C-alpha cells in the first residue's frame, strides 16, 4: 500500500485559474492525484510552458466537452510513478460528449472523478442529471462486481442534507437541493458508498465548498457543500485525513482533499 493524497477542485475555467496562481497552489499542495472539473478548454490551448511543467510531474488525462466549446470538461493529473490506468470515454455518449467523467484504476481501487450536471434554472436539466446519476450508480455497481473498492469524487452539484447549505429553507426547489437530486445522492449511498466528510463530521455546520459570486456570499460563508468524496466502506480504515480547504482561492469552489492508503 502507498499513502496517496487526492485533491479535487472545480476550477471554473482552467485558463482563468492559471491567472490566479494555480501553479503556485499546485506546488504548495503537491497532490499525488488531482481531479479537476469545469476546465472549459482544450489541453493544446494551454500555454506550452505550463503544459511542460505539469507534464514533468504528472500524467495528464484531459477530457474536454465535444459539443460546446468552453463548457464543462474534466481532467485528471496523476503523479508519475503511480500506476494508474485511466479511461475518459465510458461508451455513454450523453456523458462522454460533455467530458463529465474520468476513471482511474489504482490496483483494485477505482477512482471515478466527475463534474456532475447542474439541474439548471427552472430545473430544465433535471431529467438529464437524474439519468447521469443512474449511469454513475451502474458504473459503481459494475466495478464492485469486479471486486474493486470505489472512490467517487468531484463537483456532485447536490447538497445532500440541510446541514450542507447556508439557507436550506429557502432552497427546497433550487437546483442542487431538490428532493429528486437528494434521492439520487442516497442511491449512491445505497451502493455501500460513504460520504467521508459527513461520516467524520456528523453534525458539522457552516463547512462549504461553493459560494455564489453574488457580493459577499463567500465573505459571509453563505455557501453549499457540493464537492464531495464518496468511498467504499471497505476503505474507511485506510483514510488518514479528509479536508475542505475553504481558504484556497481562485475559483467559486474550493479544493477538497482525501489522504488514504491504497
């Protein structure tokens, strides 16, 4: 087994966050594995010197949206020397074409890194999001049948419980806190996955990972916890640390971290 630090961050545009000292952050936090969401760019569009610096340290899997330029997309950076088999197309066109999921297999542990859909204004993408969630459950069950432990991580775009957002009473019909989305989240748990932050902090409040860009939301900590690690129960004894880095700036989301023996 090896001690691995896994970070996940919705960067709200990779080119944008590069202007906000992302490379300094990467050197400081020094993740073994970094899962990125909402990259909104092609890898070849990134400055060559930046690409070379990253590729000196990491194997890069870059999964851009195929149908809308500058939208969605995920990436996975794996430190060189870690034996990880990556796959960015799952044979599910409606997911693959938006670049929403990347799988990485570390021995017998499956890392499923994703940018889960937002149900959007007027819940116009709720059906799409629910179909996406069903596909995630199927992927989890598929890998469980192969004997794999599971780590699901990313911007799940759902606050599971009232403790996970600043003002639950005012958001019962808002994207990310509908009954349907929360029920889909419970389906993940029904496969045997555990929300590690909530497991370790059962009653914690005011710990969030996303804040609206509206004036003062982050300063007031009026946020949502929607960036989440879900792990197999069999991995619980291997967790060394679970962190939410709310003070790491550069995006409307903050990074989350899992240190674990794999």
